[in-house]
């Protein structure tokens, strides 16, 4: 349902993408990092395939979706036209969706508990391949949120690396909405360095510049590219 909201034109999306790219480059430059250090994941959840196609036309190749089923409804068709696109699953993942997630995703950013590791390992056996994996940390230890609690992060990262080896690329977090995200970003970056993981996924439309200053190598930006999401009941 798209009530009260018009779909953005190709021109709108390419203008907004260029603006976000410019802000990423400026934020990287401001802290002495090459802008090629920071990948932009365009978060297209709740937006129609048509909008994603506009972003692809504008050169964007990496996309993030929260729900496997929604990704399955949009991305197979887009991939036939843009075979080099990359899809990241960034939402909390149920174990019974692990096989489907491994089938469709190039990256799963939300690995956060042993039963999900088990399900992903089984999927890997069945498919003969695995997506890249990020461990999601609940840096605010919020009870309602996905992610490994801080205190368990080091042990879970270690176990995940032993199990999946180089498939484990990095860490991801979503800081609490009511706090300054910087301390969370700094903690995640330090934890990734200590675990010798190269990729750090943090920062969204409201705070991606701060995330880049703290070392993000991927920022996940939705609203600033595609506009407000329609309110769809969970
Ligand atoms: C929706 C979402 C984003 C993008 O949020 P915006 O504020 O629209 O940029 C990033 N990461 C995750 C995990 C999300 O669910």
C-alpha cells in the first residue's frame, strides 16, 4: 500500500543518491579516509522494485532489505537485468528463514545467535555456498532488539569465526534511538578491530556521517535516498 505517498522518479532518486554519496565523501575526507573505504548500502525495504531500478540506473549496486520474503518478491527480477547487484539482509532473521536468506542474499548482516548459526551452516551444506556474514551486536543491550548482547559479543564472534572462517566479514549495530550513537559506533569499531574483522556496518540516514568518523566501512541508508517509507503494519 502506498497511500499518501507518490513514488519518486528516477531523477529524484538519482539526485538524492548523488547527495548522499557527496556527504559520504565529505565525511570520509574530513577524517582523512578515502571515500572508497565506505560502501553505501541503499536500504530499499518497503519501497517498490521500480524505485530500486531507478537507483540501479543511477549506478547504485548494493541494497539492503529487512525481510526475506520482501526481498524474494523484488530482487530475482532485478538481478536478471543487473546481475552485479548485491543484496544484504539487514533485518532480524528467524531460523526458519535462514535457507531462503542464504539463497537470495550476498551478505547476511544480522547473525546474532547460535541457533541461527546452526541454521545458516545447514543452509550452506544444502546450497554448497554461503553468503558473507556479519555479526549484529545489540550495543545498547536493549531487550526488544536483535543482536548479541555486549557481554557475549567476543565469545560469539570467536565461535562464529571458528565455524565460518573467512565468510565472517564484520560487525553490525543499530544504536538505541534515544542515545548519542557515537559511543556505540566507537565501541563497535574497537570490537571489530580486536576481532580482526575488516568490515563495520553502522550509520543510517540520521547519523551516517558520525558513523564514518568512527570508522564505518558500510553505511545503511534508506530514507535519505528513497524518501519516507509507507507505514506498513508489522
Ligand atoms: C531501515 C533500516 C536502515 C535505514 O534506515 P534509514 O533511517 O531509513 O536510513 C538501516 N539499517 C537497518 C537495520 C534498518 O532496518
